[in-house]
C-alpha cells in the first residue's frame, strides 16, 4: 500500500510550533518519512573512488608542510562528499585515511576507543608497536590496533612509508564514546601471533581459551594472506568468490568488533557480482592490473592502491581488467556492526 502524504511543519500555526520549541518538543509527523523512508534506506554515502596517484603527491606535500610533531598523525582523510567532507566519513561507520611517515619520524604512543587497522600501501622500514608488539610494515600487511590498545608508529627505513588507516571512528564518535589517552614509549614484548596461529586448523593448546589476549593476531602478513587466497582458488575451482575473512583465531569472530576485514582474489578475467547487502563496503586494490567497479549507474576503474567506497543495499560488480593476472583486493565493511545490531540484510 502507498504511504499517505503526511502534514508538514508549515501546516501548523507558528505560535503552536513556538510553544512546542519552548518546551523542547517536536512533532514527529513532518519528519516521519525522512527518518523512516519507504521500502529502503536513503544512504548519504555515495559511491566514491580515490586514486592513489592523486593522493600520493598531496600526502608527500603534507610531509613538507607539516612536521610530524605538529600533526601527530599526518593523514589525508578520504571523505565521502555525500556526508560532507568535514564529517571525515567514508560511510556511516567507516573512516578512511592515507597516512605518511617519513624516515626517522615517530608518531607518538596513544590509545583510543575507536578500533583501527592499517593496510600498508608503500615503503619498507616502518613499524607500528601495538601493546608492546613491534609489527613491521610491508605492502599488503594488515595490522590491527583494536579498541584500547596502545600504539605508536616509527620508521627506521630511508623512503616514505604510506598506509591506509581504517577506523570505526564515525560510529564511535556518533555514540559519544570517542576519546584518546597519550602514553609513553612502549616496552617491547615479542609477539607470537603470526607464528602461533599460522595454521588455521590447529592452534596452540596452552593458549586456547585461556589466553588473556583478546586479540591473538595483531599483524597479518600479506604473504600469508595471498598464499591462502591462491590455495583457495586452486583447490576450489567451483568457488566463485575467492575471499578470506580476517578473524580472531581464538574464537572465530571477526578480527575487530565493529568493522569486517577481508581479502579477495579476482581470477584473471573474472567478473564477480557481489549481492546487495545492508553494510557499506570499501575496496582497495593491493596487487594486480586493475579492476572495474560498478555500482548502480557509476563505474570506476581502480588501479594499484586505489580505494573506493559504496553504500549498502546495492549490488557491486567487480571485473578484473587483466586476462592474465589475478587481482587482489582488500575489503572493509560494516557487517559485524550490522549483525550485532540485528539490522544485517542480504537482498541478493
Ligand atoms: C589514529 O590514532 C591514527 O594511530 C590514525 O595512526 C588515524 C584518525 C582518527 C583518530 C585517530 C593512528 C586516526 C587516529
């Protein structure tokens, strides 16, 4: 049945509206269709792409313009115009930024309530220390800094290092739960995550369910993740969507609480349709000759290190532009949040 048209604010006597305002009251009906639109949401998030070749020179320039001491984190935010650039949102729950660290620089230790991950884009020699564990950064590596964990970045190499930051900041900020605490340089304690949880089928008995570590793996090396994708593609020719999920190896849950992280392999020449689901989603090309991303009437060509974001409730079609080489893609979405809130939907 069609929605009936509801009365507008202008249909009410001005004096009545003033009386309501004076008592901090508002009539629902003029705004009801806005907050509860018919049949599907009206996302502010617009399908948007950011080319690395556009970002990189501006980020390098930021390195000349603003010393690290005056920036703490030297980041250009990938802001979705649908939300307004000042909101610094890629989607309702996802923040994206490209961060530059120059040789010898230190981004000082802090911890905060939003969860973060870094997807390393370029350069060698930098590291993030997370809760005492020194995590070296190489292209394609994913490093977690979950809520509340201390982290700082350093750089012993001789070339700029750039990575993509993904945070659930918009969500945590909206909840009025966003804050940070500064710390002092962390004492290093060797991490064992990669060694102890390197085989998905077996995990170390002494730590299983008895670990005081909520996050057993902080660094996912790209070499391991890529090998897992290639194994999957070779073993399961019938599997259309060659994708792996970054999980918490101790409990099988998503690696972090609010956003989901995935790596996808498009076979040479493959076209992959991803169903319309409620969460917004981000795509970042790690390796390959590029891919085409279609969302409704928009088509983007994403090359190495390019990033795109699409709203929920619409299907996405990805096409590997190379007939010879696989294309590897990092993805982030809002599924863990939607599932926890009970609003997750897959419309096919
Ligand atoms: C943050 O702590 C980092 O630690 C990067 O590198 C980006 C964006 C908003 C709030 C905190 C970092 C951030 C951030």
